[in-house]
DNA sequence: CGTTAATTTGAGACCATTCAATTTCGGTGG
DNA sequence: CCACCGAAATTGAATGGTCTCAAATTAACG
């Protein structure tokens, strides 16, 4: 029963962009792993650390960040369940940034060698892994655009759109409403703004009837107009379905 | 003679991060390809285009960009000789952004299927390709940090550092002096600044005796201090040697 | 229900932008 | 070789978006 198995979601994710044989699916399910729970704000990976395993997020949210010498930080990406938070580290061998949990979350820890081994033996799976890292990269590119060339309002709206779409893709959320665990300060660190200005920007989006955001819950009220305001085109997410 | 062969530089680049057997090297050299010259400012890849081939830059510089609905643009990355400008497109199948030449340049156009085929048969080469795309992604992450959380001066300095280091790695440049084909407007589109402010920022770096920049030539005069000013740590380039 | 974290508000300062004009530079034709 | 041209670089002044700092309010949590 893949449906109940902790690695079932990974099978489903990879099936979306790669065509897997039944035996590929079995190979995923057979991956050795241990489940691990992380408290809120726990480090899942530390910058500079050598990698021996990869973490697949099963429940909860996580983010990747880089700290600057002047004390500020930039969040590089947000991760939602069914995603690897550090697949690239498993390949490059050393983490060039940290990963932290956004809330209490659960992950399947898979030995790096086990992943490399199924990658070596199973063309479809290695392609699926590669594609995962390429989609990651595509999202990074869009983030460069977001922080580089969009004003605060558009920038924040774009990030919200991305998260809602990604959450809906994995079935977490309906009618534009999703669980939303980011504080405004974290939102600010995603968008390169200050927390204060992020607050004012959110108020502006609220006032215009575009979103509703409170108590861990985000709703996009007018998807049509939101998409417009956010300059949002989801092609870069490469999620055809 | 790999030294004279157009794909020789690719052998050398991949050898830096992956260990290749002689037969791997031969397989690279045997890749079918055609040489193609691009005029200055020519499109090498267009956003939305389906991919049938990948371009390896042999001479000259190129950049990837995204255009926004408000008319502005963000440059996503700069590419120098020996790099693929669109390896990820070859895998994902559709280009989510454009690639343009920065000056007159020359590329080896390799059929996508030929690359996929050596990737399928040669573990070391597929790993080398994957690593290339992962290093790309790592650079994107650093760019997010750069435009997101650094002020103009640090931001521009950081970009200059990155380019000098990457150019020196491939033997183009000595003693901090490199061929530099970016206009200030393009520099601005890399850093999310305006051309005017980029100009003032460069002047400030010049005034402080950090760089010399004119007529397609950039020299870092005080590498120690420049590194400091730029908040530059090259770990993210993943170029051990 | 107290305590801390998160959000909100206000006012002033500043970094970067905008717009417009001027100067320099690289390339081209006479 | 010089005159010319358009592109690139430079300068100035005014505007504005975002930041900073500090305080007040609200929400989360044990």
C-alpha cells in the first residue's frame, strides 16, 4: 500500500514528471530510511556540514537560508511536504547553506548512498532526481527575478502565489486557502524586505481584497487579480499537471 | 589532441569535479556537434522554446535573462567559455528563460539526445553533468542573497569577485585582471540596480582603489580588501582546485 | 493569565531611483 | 587621419520607496 507508506508521496511526486515502472516504484518504497521529528526552528542541515543522508519532508515546512557577515539573512527557498530539502547536498557532498524547520516537522532520512545506488541502477529514478534539482534551480532563478526587479507589493504577492500553487499541487489546500506557517519576519527574509515593510505590504494586499492572512492560514480571495498584481506565471514551477 | 579539440575544454572542466576514465574522455570528444558563431546580442535560446540541443560556450560571453511584464529585465547568470548555457533546458525540455550572447561568441551545439545517451551509458559523465547543473543552482542561490540582502556597493563588488574568480579558474585572466564585456546597464540588470546607480557604485569602488574598470578590462587591485567589501566567500562556486 | 513572540503604527532618515542633460568612447565612412 | 555618429558612461537635482528606530497593540502559548 503505497498510500500509507511514508515514501508513497515521493512516488507520487516523481510520477508527476517522470514515468516510472512498477518496479521503480517498488525500489523507492524499498529505500532504507528512518523517520525523524524536528522541533520548530530546528536545524535540519548546517552550512559546511558533510553530507551522508538526504531528508525528505513528510510533514511540516522547512526553509533554506544563508547568513551574511552583516548579521542579516536571506531565505533561499521554502520546502513543503513531499520535497527533499537537501538533495543537492547529497550529491555535491558539502552543504553550502543551512536548512531549518519552520514548524514541528517530520522527515524521512535516507542514506545518501542508497539514493546514489538506485540512481545508478534505475534510469527513470535518476532522471526524476535530476529533474527535482533542476526544478529547484528554476525556482531559484525566479527568486532572483523576484528580489531583483519587483517592487515590494509585487514581490510579496508573487511569493504567496508560488506557495499556494505548490501547496495545492500536493493536495494541501483548496479554493486558494492553505496552511501558512511563515511569520512576517520570515516572509521578509524571503523577499529581501524588512519585517516592517512586509507588514505594510500585506496590509495593502488585504485592503485591496486580494488575500486573507491570519493565524497560520492564507487565502487568495481573487486569484485572477492576484496573479496580475504578482506578475505570476507558473511556467517556472514546471508542474505540468 | 584534446588540447586543440573544441570539446577539450569540456573534458578539462568536468575533470575538475569528477574523475573520468580515458574512455570517458574519448566519449566526450566523440560527441557530435556543430560549431556556431553568434553575433553580439544574438539570442542563443528563446524563452518558451522546446529544446533539441545544448550549447557549450567556446569563446565569448553569454547571459541568461528573464523579462518582466513591466518592461524591466533581470539577468540570471553570466556564462563564460567552457560552460553550457542551457544544460537544464536540455533536460527539462522547455526553456523557461532566454539566453543571449554578450559579445560575438562561438559555441559547440550538441544534440540533446547525444548528451542523454552518454549520460545513460557513462556514470561518471552523467554525474559530471548533474554536478554542473547543481553548481549552477548554487550560484543562483548566492545571487538571491546578493540582490536580496546586500547593499549596492557590496552587491556590485560581489558580482565582480565572482566573475574574476570564475575567469581565473579557466585560465582567462592573471593577477586579478580579466576581459570584461559587461556594460554598466547589464551589470545593473545582474544586480537589480539602475544603470545610474551602478555607475556611481563603480566610481566609489574605483575611488577606494579596489578596482580598475575600463575598455572591456577589469582589474581587482586589492584582492584582500575587495573580498572584504564584497562579503565574498567562494565556497558556493564549488571549485575546489 | 502571565509572559514572550508576532504584528502593527508613526515619524524621520536614507539609499536608490528617476529624469534629463552632458561628456566620453568606439566604431565607421569620407 | 579626422569628422561624425550612436552607444555607453557620467553628472546633477529632485523624488520616492524602503529602512530604521521605537513604541504600542495583539496573538500565541505554557
